[in-house]
C-alpha cells in the first residue's frame, strides 16, 4: 500500500501540524500542573496556557470576554451545555434540516417542541421560513454553520440578525466551519458558538469549547443552567456552582495538554490564514467535483456547489460501506453511512442507505485528488 | 488575604478573572500579581485575586469596574 490518502477531515483533521505536537509535548514535559487548583508555579503555568487559549479563541471569533469561553470535551458536549443550559420546559426551538445528531438528539431530549427549517434554499427564503415559524415562546434558534455531509451552509449572519430582532437566543454549531470560514460572533449576533478543537483548528482530540456572548457577562451567566456540578477550585465552601463563567460550567480537571495543542493549532491556522486554507480546499474540491461529475455510474449530491470541502456520492450497485471498505484496502480514508446526520441525509434522499463522504483538510493536495479518482476507478471495476 | 509591605489584594471570582484583571491592569500600566487567597479568611473558600501596590488600588478598581470585572473584598494597605 502506497502513501495513504486521508479524506476524513470532517471527522477529525489528520495529520496535525508539527507545532501542535510541540505545544502538547511542551505542556506534558514542562508545566502540566492542574490549572486553577493548587497555588504552585506549575498549576499557575498550566492555568496561564488555558487562559492564553481563551484569549486566542476570543480574538479568533471576535468575543470581548475571554472569560465567557467554556472548555468542553468536544462540540457535542458544548452544544449540550448551551442547549440544555438555555432551554426550559415549554420553550419552543427552531433548528435546520441539516443538523447533526449533536443538535437534533439534544433538542429532542429537552422535551421542548421544535420546528425545522429548510437550509437547501435561498437565504431570503430561509429567513422568511424561520420568521413564519417563530412563536411567542420561541427561545432559541439553533443551526450549524456548515453541514457535515455536503457543501450546504446556513446564512448565520442573517439568521442571527433575525434572532436579535426577535429577542431569541442564537446557538451556532461550528463543528465544520471553525478555522475554515470566518465567524464574527458580534456581527452574526451569536449567543453561543460551539466549536471543536480537533477539526479546522487542528488541535488534538479531547477539547472543544462553547463561547458565550456578552449577554452572559459576570453574574448574568446564572441564566445558563449547569449541565454538571462539581469542583473547580472556586468557592469550595459553597454547596452550589459559582455564578460567573467559565467556572460556573467548567467542572473537574480541564484537558490542559489538549488545550495547549489547540492554542498551538489556532496560532498555526492564523499564521497560514483561514482564507488561504479555505481556498486551498476549494481548489481540491473543484478538481474532485469535476472528476466525480464525469465518473460513470456515480451520483454526486449537491453537484451545483462550485466551492466547499465536502463531497457526498454513491456508486451504482455498491453500498457506501462496501465502497469505503474497498477504498480502505487501497489506503484511502473516507466515511460511509449516515454521518450522524439523519436530517441531512433525508433531505438529500440518502436516508435509506447513506452515502460516501469525502472531506478535505489543509494537508490534502491536488495530486491526491487525481490519485483518488484513479483508485476509485479500480475499486468500482471489481 | 494578607498585607505584604505596601501591597493590597483584590478578591476576584476565579483564577480566570484574576488573570484577566492582571492583564487589563498591565495594559493600563499597573503591575499586579495573580495570587491564591487564603481560604480561611474568605467566606466562600478557595479563590484567587490580584495583589498590587496599595497606592494603585483605587485606580485599579476603577479600571476593572469599567470593564465589568466583578470585584470582591479589598484587603491590606
């Protein structure tokens, strides 16, 4: 088997930059005390790295309050924290029809009534549809910024504008867009931005975050119900969680090495420039799109999108799992099935058998796009 | 929360806020140090704060209030 082709970057980016290895290693070797617990210098050094990461994230997403950034295990945990923290019984929720289960299942678990808007239409039609679905008790609009199975994106600035006008909280799932598309929390009126550390920001697995807007500054954070309770080194004699972020929602020891890796990842992404990374991925996407559109027996979904970093397709008589298995034997990493996105698969009419997803990252190349097409020919001529 | 020479301590809600406060003061030309406050003298238990010169404390407090940083007790001086 020759050099692998990794086309599963929507699941987790691979490989990681050398700077991230160094950041994690330096933390492990030199300062990995428990942040926010003991008063010794190693604990403070670890806390400083965590704080530096908050500052970097705040700058990246235009948030004035770095203390409003809550570290989590991953985006799913961040979404659970924001959704369950802001919703109460009898609230109404609006979500899109391209949501991942991290939103869909979580909203259902709250027991709140919800409506779904269609993301596969023009921006104006999306805003009109959401407007029509808003009720007096609509508390939150939740949507992803970019789909995890196709190049569809939600117009978050327009949706945020509407949410602000109606006095509704706006939660954004940026699992597939953080580090790839610019996100300005203030401009888009986002109240809670949920991000992964290990995807477009190139950190390691084990760390995500939810960024809360200035609406939750200081003791206004009490508006958010705690998802977990426990120790965090603050107000230890009290029997309840502190009123301010981030410690109100951060319980137990933080994953300091993963946060140190995320800090290194963000700096690397910023030094390259997210516009440059996105353009690079767009270029490879365009080549693959062209190759796949002309591939006999292959059905490419959302073929009209000329830019993106995700392609979804099926091939004639093979199931997506069979084809992914054949590609795996040839050293190609892709993902088949439903990608935890039943709503989006239903939208694309792949809800019964799923499909095969290619997702690109900053380390992919044009050469890989052509090589993949050759391997695909081989795998489909069996 | 003790007195060290001419140093005064400001209690803050958490270590994160203490770091933020120290950064804000630094950008305004006030030197401060993040400290762990003695849990036996705080009513809530473990927490952090900053230590700065007592002569700077009024200005420091004004800067932090202006930036919506919740301040607890002041001691020392």
